[in-house]
C-alpha cells in the first residue's frame, strides 16, 4: 500500500492569529485546510474528517496538544494520521515527551513555513 500525498490538513491551535496565519499559508500552498481551537475539537474533527496531517499546538484549553496527539495516535481510527506538534515550547523535555505521545515531528514557533512545507512534502 503506497501512501497518498497530503491534501487535507487539520490545524489545531487556540490562538486565532496563529490559526489564521497557518490556514492562509497552507491554503495558499494548495492544501484543503480545516481548523479547530482546542485539542478535544481537533480530535473530534480528525475522527470525522480523516485529514492527511494534523498540525497540533501544545498549550490549549480543554485538552492540550500532548493529550490530543496521544489520543489520535493510539486510536485505530486515526493512528495512521501523522501529527506534527507546532509549539512555542522549546525545552528538550517537551520535545521528547511530544514524540513519545506519537508526534511525527516537533516544530517550534514561530514556524518556518518553507521548512514546514518541505516536511509535509517528505511525508511518506
């Protein structure tokens, strides 16, 4: 089974500004983009919409990004969806913890959009 290219991306971030910027950049790059403001809504949307990639903030209300990533990567219905954590948390401990939750990448803010687009293109 060969992987399909990324076409639909879910952005989960509680900051309206961050969400807007990511959605605009990704849509401008040709992706269909969905957006949610907290981890719980992000998990529900990922289950319903089956995006090809989730870009997940860490510090959010209701359910943080670590919890949401763990939920998605351990659920058979969503485990195939790669999750990139996109966060202002720069500590190595946070990075290690995020990867242990199942994240495929840990990207610090401010996000380098060209580097992010490259990482997306490299997904299997």
